[in-house]
């Protein structure tokens, strides 16, 4: 701190300097708290996004299984008809 700064703080008085220091401590505490909440929200959002992606992957897999089952059903129908004509 420069000599002029010391003069400024001495001119304010000790109680004002303590209030300024307390104010900035409060600002830092609030900032840290808000940053912690933001970090928590970011983690929560990432979990939601991951869950949605997993649901989409499962949905796609179910659609593929459904398509294959329909194809298999068609094959079975054709074979059934073929057997009826052979008999």
C-alpha cells in the first residue's frame, strides 16, 4: 500500500475500514455461494442431458427391435402361406 493509501484509510477511521473489509468479505462469501449453486445446477443439468440421451438411445433400440419383429412376422406369414399352398 502506498503512503497516500495509508493516509486515506487513517482519515476514514478504523470503524469505516472494518465496515469496508466486512462488506468485501460478505461479497466474497456470496460470490462463492452463488458459484457453488451454479456448479451444482450445471451438474444437475448434465445429469438430465445424460438421462435424456440414454432414453433416446433406448427408444432407438426399441424401434429397431420393433422393426425386426415386424420383418420376422412378415417372414412367418409368408412361410405360413407357402406351406398352405404346398399342402
